[in-house]
């Protein structure tokens, strides 16, 4: 008899846990986009795509973090991960742009006969 009541109590606890869970979808999406964007940012041929993905992931992660602060959402760690990966994934393409601009500027200066 005690075993029967144990299962009923266990089911009630599981139902209560499911009702109290807050959505984590934005946190998960922001984290995944941040990580994928970071990987694409590191690859030289797809750095521009990685930058775009990281911008989207950063925005979603910030929105998710605001939801966590208000108490309407869950997944604070995932939102923080998305923000960090998004920022790093945006910085890397900016470094690529700086490198390419200096290479092109140097090549243009050399073709005009200007010594550096």
C-alpha cells in the first residue's frame, strides 16, 4: 500500500516541476547561434557569415538575458555563453577587415610608387 502512495506523490512532484519550469528557448537559440557564428568567424572564407550569425545570436542572447532578469525565462548560463561567443565572434571578423584593409592599402601604396 505504501508503494502505491509513493508513486502518486512522485507523479505530483513531477507535475509541479513541469509547471514551474520557465522557457529556455531564447537562451538555447542565442547560445547555439553564438557558438556556430564563432566557429564560422574563425574560418577565413566564412568570417563574414560568422559575423552576421554572431550579431543575431548576440541580440537573441541579450533578449534572453533580459527575460532571465525579469524572471520570465530561464537559462542564464546559456544566455551568458551566447553573449560571450557573440562578442568574440564579432571581434574576429573586424580583425579580418582590418588585416585586409591594411594589406590592400599597402599594395595600393606600393603600386603608386610610395615607399612605406
